C-alpha cells in the first residue's frame, strides 16, 4: 500500500514538474519570439517627397513581449512593406527609424463636406496678413472684413497757385471704417491644398491659389445661406470681393 502511494506521489510530482517545465519553456519562447517591423535601413535617409523603396528598407526585430497592442496597430510589419513601396515621404526619415501609419498620410481627394446641408464657398484672403502654411483644412477661422483706410482728399495749392499749400489745405485722411469679424468657419482648403502644407509638398503637387480659401457653410430651408455666411457674402459683394484678413482660432484636440 505504501508503495502504491509512493508511486502515485511520484507520478503527481512528475506531472507537476512537466507542467512547470512546459510553462518555463513557453515563457522563454515568448520572450525570445520577435516581431519584425518595417524600418529605414542602416546608413539610409529618406527626404520629404522621396519615394520609399526596397533599397532603403530593413527589418527591425523587437521581442514580442516588449510590443504593446497600440504599437502593433501604429507600426508597419516588415512583411507588409509592399504596401508602402512607391509612396512619398511626408517628412525626413533617418536610419533604423520604424515607419508608422501616421507617416504615410496622403492629401485627401476631395473637400471634406460632411453633412447634407453643407456647402463650400470660396473667399479671397490676404496672404500678407497671415502665414498660409500655418493654416490647414479642419482649422477654424474668422474673417476680418473692411477696416481699410479711406483715400486722402486732394491737396489744394496756395492762393497764387505756385507756393506750398496752406496748412489747412494739406491732404487729410479720414478715420478708417471699422472692421467686422465674421465667423467662425471651418477651413476646407487653401487654394488646391486639401491637407497640411507638408503633405502637399511631399506628394509633389505644387501649391496654387493660396490666396483663395474654401470654407464650409450651411444652407437653411429654401437654399438660403446661414446668417453669418449671408452677411459675409454681402460684405464681399459691397467691397468688390476685396481680399479679407484671417484670424486663426485655437486648435482643440479631437
């Protein structure tokens, strides 16, 4: 009877030992197992606008246990490098840098009108009053309309017509009309740029008509423009569609 018990205990210990041994080997294999991500080859650099190619790709292996779920979603596997080849870099990539999906942005194909009652109107903007490359589609802006100084009144000569004009006849400039702020409006494009300036440059497309900004407006019943858009259009008509100033609103996290 004692021998039977001893054999049972020995068998149980053997099973437990085998289970522990399997767990140890499994844990070690997990630690040793690696995932290969797509990276820039050693000694290589890719400049903005340059196409990705096999010659500048290399695998970068990371232990599986050290890779978070979020990183797996963002990084590109080396096995998927064919999906990246031929795309243009948006920014500079240096050696051994892992490519992320956010690095592969391309210009959107169309204006981002997201609602059935949205329309795009095109506004002439004064690029002397703001840095256009710092404004991107999706930003909110307010337009500064009017506020230009009035033209001076013509000067009147002295009594004999040949001397300097009297002080009271010097040219005068009237007070500038007050400027009106109308907005906010969501930017859809700046000229032909539908995304950031960096993405457009990287795509190899030249920037055109940056002094015309498309913004989103809504239409109400009877295809009438919303009040702020109608007011803006009326003022533009009154000024002969003179270029307007731009105020950029703070960006908020989406």
